[in-house]
């Protein structure tokens, strides 16, 4: 299974990016074969609108079934939900920390957006 984590850089030691739609990128971890890749999201950093929806499409294109991020707005939440991608929210930490917390059952699945749009 592929898990996406919003991140501030291309390394597993980089911090989780608290913003889903305007994250610098996504760490994609494949638990079936221990593979890792970084997917750049800079095209959405300065988007005037639609960053959450575009980012959800980017994550879906990777085949990820789970996203771990700091916060998610209502449009992004709906887009991810329609793509059958489960959303887990986390606080500060590294990509490695977030993945470890997920594997150890320390993160709860989000039941809705936790931020208004355009925050």
C-alpha cells in the first residue's frame, strides 16, 4: 500500500508540512516493497485557488490510499474522500515520525476538514 505524507523537503528526515494543499511535496512510501519517492507540489504553493483539489489529484495519481498531513481544508477533504484516500492528521515532526506514528496506530483518521478554505 502507498502512503503519502505532506512534507517540506525530499528527505525522510524533513518536517511534515502542516498544509496539505500548499505542501512543498509529498513523500510516497510503498509498504509493499519499502520503496520511497518524493513528488513535488510546488505548482500549488502560490495557486490563487484550487490548491487542495489539485494536490488531492496529485496524491491520487501516485496510487496512495492514505495521506498524512497537518491540516486539510473542506475542498481537499472532499476530493480525497471521493478518491477513497484516507486522511490522518499529525502535529509537528519528521516524515519518519509521522510514518512511525501511523504504523503504530497513534494517528486517528480524520472525519472532516479541520481548517476552513484558504487558510
